[in-house]
C-alpha cells in the first residue's frame, strides 16, 4: 500500500516512458507522492530487458545478475533472503513483476504502446504520441520522464575486409545452442562477452575471445563474500583512489594479473571502467578452453587477422560491442550534442526543457536499481513541490564540474553518463535534503503546474 500524500493543487500529470526497473521505480515514487502518471511500455509485460525472449530484450538463458542481490535490490522491496547471491534472469523478471503488483503499478502501464514523438508545446506542456494495439493516441502531460533504458539498439562494429562468417550481436544471443559445434570468435570485454565466451567453451568446436583493451576481471566472490560488498564497505570510509589501490592489490593477490591468463593489461585503473564479473572465465582460460586474442586488424571471409600478426579461421563472430542510445521520439534540439552527452543536473533534470527528466540514463560502477530508485525520488519530490532545483546558473556550473571530474576518471568513454555507484547514492540523498531546504527557504526553482 502506498501512503496518501497531499500534493499542491493542481497535481501534475506525468508521462513515463518504459516499464523496466527505471520506469517502475519512477511510477512508485510518483504514486508515493500522490502524483498522477501514465506509463507507455512497448512490450507486452513489465520488466524491460529482463524479460527473456521479448523482442527488445538482450536476456539470454544463462544470464545472472553481475552485481550481488543485496547491492541490487530496491531499498523498499528487498529480494527474498533465501535467494542466491547472484539470481538468474527468471528470478529478477519475477521480482520486477512482483514489485509492480505489490505497489499497484501495473494498472498505470499501457502495454504494447510505443512512443513515437514527444514534443514541447508553447504553453510548456508536453504532447506524447504513441501507437498501440488499437491505433495511434496523442495525450498532453505536464512532465515527461524518459526511463526506457539504453541497451536495446546494438552498436555495430566495422573492420577492413569483407566478412563471410556468420555474425551475431550479443543482443540477439539466447543460449549455447546457437554456438554448438561452431568455430566461435567472441569480441568484447564486458559481462555479456565473458558469459557468452564461457557458454561457447562448453559447446563450440573452438572459442576465441578478442579484447582490444584490457579489463579487470573480478570473481563474484572474494574472501567468502560477494565481491561488490567489499568495495561497498570501503566506499563509506575511503575516497575512490584509495579504494582503487586496495581493490587492485586484492585482485592481484587472489587471481593474479589478467596477463597471466593471456589477456591484455588493463589500460585504466580499477573503478575507472565498468568492472567485468565472472567466475567461469578465468577457469576456462586457464584450462585452455578459451583462446585469448588481442584486437582485430581485419577480416577476410572467415579469416580474422589480429593486431599481433596471428590469424584464425572462424565461422561465427559474436559481437559484444555494446549499444547505441536511441531516443528517436525526442527532437534533436533537446538532445543537443547527443543523448550520451546531454548536461543533466544530477543526471536527471534537463537544463533547458522544464518538465523533461531522465531516470536510468547512466553507466554505473555498480547495480542500476538503487540508482534509478534514488533518481525517481528526486523526480517525484520535485514534481510534488517539496524539492527545489538550484538556479539554472548553479545547475550549469555543477554539471561542468561533474563532467570535468568524470573526464579525469573515465576519460572519453561516455563521461557525461558515468557515475560511481556508492558516491552517487550518497549524493542523491544529500541532494534531496538540500532541495527540500531550498524549497523551504523559497530559493531555487520549484515546480509550478502549467
């Protein structure tokens, strides 16, 4: 049951795009604050990318969380205590469905409705046009929250040469049967690449793994605990540079350098890129079941030439090359230099377009669910009138400072989207308190209904 909350009249009406974790967290936060909302979801059920077999989903049969249960769950809806540390996709999808049912969110979601266009109107409201099972609809809202995720549009890879080998992006991978008996090359260093390479090593004739740059491979358990809980404990006491040194020392003592397994040395320090968690990869490498290779130089037919001068014949290439951010329903003027470079205050609030907010447009060093929950609370508090934003000039100054710090830490790899999981949660909680104080003092920018 969500508590009844009195919102200054008239309460805004809000459109939420997407009913995955970010959209559901937003719907709950809005409901907790007595704010009317309607959610548009392209799929036929809630849960987003965790719905195995859904057209937009990248879930595969062997998919599990790569952050531990205790560090992934919503704060106000714990995962069952008897679940394993790293639940599989079926459990996570069920958890999201139960979350929606428990807090009566399902009735707020218009399933099989794809948003085609979101446009700002002269009076400051927003028009949302969508197509659904019964045709097109257009509705007006006071605010729009974009919560549709950014892992649905595969990023293509391009190399010199003409490829005749079969190609598959990890987005379309569903299970090991797609790899059985093949000569497989997996390209990429993220969690999906490692999972697919391990799957392949059990069923394929040959499995090669190509990484153009090194990554930190972290076992899912260290010192008998889920590995991300150790860094979380340190985050409460130490700055990230010190945590980095401690973590790197621990990894070298427990599993050794990545070069020991034939992988490239990471070019960046730990916590300066998304960590890759895998229990199976290092074991399969050390048993010779996965053949590590450096970056690709060119591909001629089925022959892949690598930058170290070696070659290999393959008949299936699995591209684990990430995703493009795709927000086709927003006008280019709102996106500016690009969706991954928008200056958003606290990675949530659009600086120019009042009433346009984003939940989940981040790349975190940890889990996503607690982050989107924190962002959703900022959105709801602002729309409820209890949280005021700083002045626009202050927001710009803050965004510039945050971007500089992100460049220093993460370089040019989407710095505007990068967040430190623990630091961001602390920042979001403090921001909520400071925004409430601004509102009480009549300072900053408070929400006003159109």
